[in-house]
C-alpha cells in the first residue's frame, strides 16, 4: 500500500494513472530516495513504445530517444 509519505515496505503499485507499470513504480521510488539523500546524480523516466520487435523498429525508437536524453543531459 502506498501512503502520503511514500511506498511502504513490501508495497505494490497498482493505483492511479500508469501506477501499475513497473517503470512508474521504480521512477517513483528513485525520485523519493533522491529527495531524501544528498544526491547530485541525474535521474529520469522515459516511456517508449513497445515496437514490433524488428531491428529497424528498435533503431527508430533509439533514434527518437537519443535527442531527448542529450537534451536532458545538457539541462
């Protein structure tokens, strides 16, 4: 169960928009942990399409993500 102060030990995220996705849960926990620690390590969360499993599709997805990651790294 998630509380107003963050996830509890052994909790599972299944509530809210996108809350059932593992990547959202990880991003939530990383953001909460970074807020409590003196960390200067950048962190982010990027959703990508599932794709059709072909190499060409993976190349297309990576090509769309690279400029986003570069911009974030420079911010």
